[in-house]
C-alpha cells in the first residue's frame, strides 16, 4: 500500500495527544464495587482504545477526562459476537457503517505495527484522565498510531450519529427564538 493510502500515521511522544490516537494496552482503573465512600478498591484492566474527544479540547487543556472507545481486531470481534454473525449480511453492515454502535477502521499495515481491521465499540465509551494518557505518551519508546484525516473525522461523525440516535416523541417548546408556543397556551399569533 502506498504511503498516501494509509489510514494511519506512526507518531512519537513529541506529537502530543489528539483525537484519533490509538492506545494499545491502556491501563484503566475499574472499581470492584460502587459504594458511597471516598476510597474504593479497584483493579487495573488494559483496553485498546481510540481517543474520541475533540483535538482542540485536548490541545487547549479543556478536557480533564478524554472520551475513548475500546476497539478490537475483526477476527476477535467475530468470536466474541458469534450470534451477531449468524445473520449473513452482518459483515456487509459493518463495512457500510450500518451496524449501530460499531465502526470499522482499516487494517494497519505500518511496518512492525500490523493489525487486522479494527472494530470500534461505541456502546462502551468511557473516560480516561487526559493526564494519564499524556503520561503514557511520554513513557512510550516506540512509535504509536494516529488516524489520519479524514478518517479521524469520519470516526467522530460515526460516534456522533450513534450517540444522537434519540427520537423525540413530540416537538419541544423552545423558550427563545422559536415559533413553538408552550403547552396549554393560546395557539394564536401574539400581537406585535
């Protein structure tokens, strides 16, 4: 694959933290219980994640926590979701971004960093402290991956479509700048 066709850039620690950065084996503290106490026992689990937070918020230190989504290779995704793949056209739906809650990223073909297609799971988005991600970046001694434009924007739009998939049962009253009147009011136009 020619360089211009790659979906990814191999970057180093000096390249900062941006939307579309991939982290393999990101440490995440998972509480063992959820009591109403100041101190809670937790275990550390590792997830492969991609950063969803906007780059401008990360660069300008406006985000204490970065929104991330886990991803796994397509082969493993098929194993974990065997029931989903009983439907013959599931892989086609994934390829067309028509399988709600999932987004497929291209294969990683960069030398020494090869991976199969990556399936991003929007169902299980979570936050990681940005300081933790920056520390992980600074500690890296090998290159890491970042989605190139327009693929990172495509990922962000796919997440937005998934996240906003709510249908309102009725039109809402908007208090400012709306022609919609509040419920239980005279429906005639007010005098000007």
